[in-house]
């Protein structure tokens, strides 16, 4: 009797486990067949090259001092607007005035000596004509006279140099602009030895600025002069600024075996929001396609085989696994989703990317649909050909509670993924 009870209990337990497993399996299948889809639509796709850059003024002048001395006066400070020729600072004039007076006195004495040498030379010349002195005495007088003239010329140059140094003791602005940096205060000593020390840095015009970017060698071939540039700065994260590519410099930079090329972007700053030194997140628009078929880039990243889902053929009959290179990293879909050019097969034809559309009934498996990808902006991928048509709904992910609440593709921007 006890053995029979044990057998019955065992059979009931096995049946309960089987029912529970069947129920959970059915629930999992039902949940797995709920997909988040998006529509193939028409719109604009702009492909861009992303990089970072630093803002600076178009013209920045470092104002220094050609002479050494102690700063006696400061007439300009940070953010002051200055005019060309305006006094910025004054060095202590005492040593410069003394040098001018000393050189001027030496010049006057040299001129007197030159007059005396000239008189002696003329007297020796008259005596030589009367045959009262030798020719050697005449030549000695002539040499003394020319030496005195040379001394006068030398001291005239020394006086001009002393007066120039005196003028250099007054530091003036070479351009109209804004003082963005001041490196010295009153009482500090300026030592001008091998190079002029920088006292002030003046930006000529902050209404027009320059954005210096470094573009990798893989993307530099797509960048051209005149292309539109969109960028953001951390100070105004919701504001989008524009510029134009002005110059592509042929001076590569190599850091950690990575080669980049400097790209200069001209920017209008009439509102004065942009400041020198700001770091910008830059997107250079290298290609644009308007009124074109496009699909969300998320559809190219959906991988049903990783979820263990069955996939039907393009015609709708039977089930099949995606072939190698379709919808995964080795194929063209990942390349298109990342903004790269579609890969080319050995025969010279472009590989087709793969997306998935839901079946006609909830119980039907997904269908793989191939298309030829074009441009991408990180949010959408252009459809240049293939089996996709406008209005077709493609799978972009599983319709979980969190995905439905977030709206699926919410948070994307037209320049790419959300900023972090």
C-alpha cells in the first residue's frame, strides 16, 4: 500500500512539473513574440564625421616688451577693449631717460672733437701746400678728422637706440581687440633677454572665431572646404552652433600611432556666447540625402539569433537562421549602423544589410529582408535599394515594459546617439 502511494505521488509530481514547464515555456514564447517595430519612412539623412575641437579667436596677438625694466603702471586689465596705439603698461622710465641723456652728452662731445679735428686737418693741409710739413703729418691729421666724424655717427646711432628703448618702455596695443590675458602686475620686473616676455594677450575680434579640430586619417578624405559644421559646447548643451570648414592643413599629428589632420572651422559669434578655450563636440556634415527612404539604425542592431528566435525566409515559408554576415558584425548592416561604407564582396557588388519584419500573424516567425544601405546619421540609415518599401514596419527590439515606457527610440538626436 505504501509503495502504491509513493508511485501515485511521483506521477502527480512529474505531471505538475511538466504543466509548470509548459506554462512557463508558453509565457516565454508569448513574451518573445512581442516586438517593438518602427516604420520605414521618408526624410533627410545627413552623414557626419564626429570629432572634438577647441575655440579660439581668429587673430590673437601676444604683446611683449623688447626692453627690461620694472613695471610702473598698468592701464589695461582682463576683458578690457583696447584700441590700436592705446597705452597698456609703462616701465619705470628712470634708466631709459638716463641712458638718453648720457648718450646725448657723449654725442655733443664727439661733435666738438670732430670740429677740432677738422680745424687741425685744414691747418695741416695749408702748411703742406706751403711745403712746411711732410705728407705723413697731413695724412695723420686727415685720419684723425675722419675718425672723429665716425665717432659722431656712432654716437648718433647710440642716441637713436636709447630713444627707441625709451619709447619701448611704454607698452602699446598693436591692434583693436579684447584683453584675454594679463601676466604681469605693477612692481614686477620684465626681463627681455633672448625673447620678449608676454605681458598681454589680445584677441582681435571675438565676433568671429576659429574652431581647431583633429580629424582621423580614416575620415579626412570625406572632409572638404566649405562643408557645414554643427557643434555643441558644454556651457550650452541644448544650443546648436554652426560653422564652415575653412582650411584642411597638410600637417599630420601622430600620437600613440594615431594619425590626425588639423581642420580649421570658421564660426560666427555675434551673440558673444562662445569664449576662447571652450571645448566643442563637432560634427562635420560630409554627405546629405533628402527625401529618401530611411529606417532606424536600431533595426540593424537587432539580432534574433542571439535571442534564440526562429527566422523565416524572405518569401515567408519555412524557418532559417541568418547566414554569416547578415545582420551581424561581419556584414554590411553593422557597418552601415556605424556610419561606415558598406563592404564590397570579391565580385565587386555591395553586400546587402539585413533587417527583420514581423510575420502576418503573431505565431509566424520573423522574416529577414535585405536592402542596400546608404548614408547614416547614427539615428537613421538610408535605404538605397532592396526589398524594403515605404510604410513597412521593421523590428527594432523586444517590446519589454521598459522599452514601451521609454518609447523605444527615445533619446536619439539627429546627429547621433545622446551626448554623455
